[in-house]
C-alpha cells in the first residue's frame, strides 16, 4: 500500500485552524528573526567595513557590542576599551552617537570630545535601521492574508506565518481540498513525499526515520522557505545578516534562533522537541530568566530541562502553585500558546539620564531637560515620517533622588489638545515640573532624571501632520498656550504615576523595565540598554558574582561604579 493511502494524524479542523493563525493549531508556524550582533553590524555597514574586520561599539569607556570577528579574539561585551585594545590592537571602535544641550539632533562625534557630563547616549540610528528591516519584512512577506508581525526588541521580530503557509500549502497540494470538507474531524491524507530538503538548515527531529513525513513537517518546511527568503532580502537590501528559529510556538522559535549563529536558521520539528529542549537550561526560556526561574531551580535543585522532564505535573503544581506549575510543566515539554502581538501603537516615550556623580541643583538639571526635549521630538519626527499620526497628551518628570534606596518624585501635566507643542513649550513644561519637585523638601541630590511623554492619541490627517503639533524651535517664538495642570488628565493607570511624591518602585520605561525587576535595573543608564543583544545570555559579574542577563550587564557594572562614587561622596561630605 502506498504512503498516500495512509491517513495523517491531523484533521481538517487542524488545517482550518492553521488558516486562521490560531494558536491552537498543531500545524502552527512561528518564527523569530534575530539580527546578528545588530549594533556592530549597523556600524560596520555605515562605515563600509568588512565583517571580517574586528569592530566594537563603544559607550563611554565600555564596549556594548562586538562583531563576530572581534569575539574570536576572546572579547566580550562590557569589557573596557583598554582591555579590548590590549587583546585586539587592530579593533575598530566606534562610539555611539550622542545628544548635547541645544543640539538639533544626535550626532557621531570625536571620542575625545564625548563626556558623560555633557553627552547623552543616542541609540536612534539603531532604531532607524531596525525600522528599515521591519519595512523589508513587511514588503517581502505575502500580503494576502496580511502577515502577523511582532517587534520583540530592536533586533528581534516574531512572525506568525501560519496563514501564509496555509495558502502556499493549498497551491502545492490541491488534493487537500478533496474529501468531505464538512467533517472537521476527518483525517487528512498523508503527504506523498518521504524526504524533505531543508536547504542546509539545522533541523531537530528530521533524522530519526521513525515516523513518516506529516503536515506539521511540511508546514515548518514551507515556513523555513519563507524565512530563508526574508533573510536573503534583508541582506540584499540592508547588508545585515540574521539568524532565525522556526517552530510551532514562540518559546521554541526564540530558543532556536540562538542555536546556531551567525547567519543560520534552525527548525524544531514536533518529534525533535524533547531532544532540542533537553540541551537547554530552564533559565534560558522566555519568562524564566528572572526570579521565577531562580525559585524553580532552588526547589528542584537543577536548571537543566533534561533533568526536569521526569518531574510530574502534580509535583510542579504543588511546588509552584496550580497555574504557574502547569505553565512551567507545559513549557518544558514544548507547549506554548502565546499569541503574536502585532500591536505597534506607541504607548509612551522616555528620555533619561543617570548622573555619576549625582547632580545637586535645578540649574544642573535644566540643561538635561533641553536634551530630553530634543531627543523626544526627534523620535516623534521619526514616527511622523513612518506615517504614524499621533500626539501625546501627558508629560511626566521622574526624579530619582538617592538611587536604589529611593524615593522617586514624579510630577505630571496633561496637554490640552488645543495647544501647539514646540520645543520651547515642552521645555517650559518640563522645567515647571522640575520646579515643583525642587520646592519639596530633600529633593537633592539627584541620581537619575527622566522625561516621559505618553497618552498618545491618533491625529486625523485633516488636522495636519505631527509637525503642526511639534513645530520648530527656530520658527516658533512662544507656545500658543501654556501647558497647565488638568484634573481631567487622560491618565494611563498602568504606567503613569499620580501627580504626587511617589516612594514606590515604578518602571521608567515600559519597553525596557517591567514591573517586578530590581530597583537597580530600573535606575541605571536607561538610555543605553534597550535590547542590545540576546537577553537570555547570562554573564557572571566579577565584582559580586551575580548572574546578569546580557542586556543588563552594563547597567549592573555602572551600578558598581555609581555605588562606589556614592560612597566616596558620603565620605567627602
């Protein structure tokens, strides 16, 4: 009997769920595209430097990104510039661009002129390049049906390719349309192919030979072809290489994207899931890299997934509670129904600076407000150029007094829709908020200051572009109306503090610091560390031996510097 007479383990209902991009479809196809050492690639391409030339991206006296050529010399992120040059004398170092007071825009500057006391790091060029890549992905993916895309970070993009895979599958295998389409439980016929060509990709579960090829295998094969084409287009148009993971859910796709870098993609088939996960640590899985994962590891005395597969569901539920226990049990067995979130609306924007040493007066703080305003308006102009017609309705100033020991002072004002917002008026609003904080007792010294605009509302096109709300400082001498307190503020309770002194820990930036993280993560150098590299990679701090995610390494090291300087300040007072 030929293989095509044998039925599949999947049904017409499964096929229908695939067409709907349902997270419940066992044929689902999810991919994560991850740029390889993104910041370093951006600088290599901009400078016209071969990827074979060692290159590092510098901020102040630390290395925040390295290309793969530099890593071959034993270099790692967070090392000093001096150490990088000692290990690799020929390394090309490029300092990140910076903002300065009264600057109209960020700029690349001679390193000798860049000082933490006058400059604020600008990550704008990397955000711009990330958006270019996002545009390539949108233009390249099949548009019917519309693709589901989630920007996970500046260098990572999740894709739900299920509907696109379904459409291609129907073209290649029209016999799938045969049979009793009114019966959702009817099994599908098996594909009439026994060998799949993965085009040199890494594939987990393809070499067992124990099961015939089924439609979940073909779904992932088609998905891998789509992703291969996307990566080829990104390189062709932008000269950036990417790695990718393709699997049936977000958790597996994320892990797979990091399996073999750079410039490679990895596919995890259903029957290869156990083998793939067994080689990973629990703390490498999305959602388990922090306190929750640490608690689990402490209870079960291991962080290897392979050693946890024997733990039963009741044991996990007893140790972690019913909901969390069940979730972890499913995760380590490869089950995850997380949705792709294509929401791209801006919720808030924040510009921040950590001061080492601390600043001690309003006069010192005021010059940074000029920089914050220019930074925020520049990013709003970027949104406008991309066709996002929005304007903010709330301005908030956060003032961290004594670092991780608090408290935080937060003041905010609403923006009446009838006003024109200029650099001058936004600066005046920020300064008024600063003056309110200054009038309170014990407001100085200040370790960190941040300005947030939020409560974004869409602006109808007939009301004009965003440039009519954020007019040039040079062309507008004064605001049409002064920004004032408004008790009817369009307040977002999830991320905006009330207009009063706040002694609780609150996140400074929704996309970078989430509820529940440590205070020092929320405090230090917020402008530096938004999604630098893979957040799952851990480093051991040489000072305190704490394991730190890659995206927080420099924050952590800066904290040690700040703490030392703070102690020195105390001794000198």
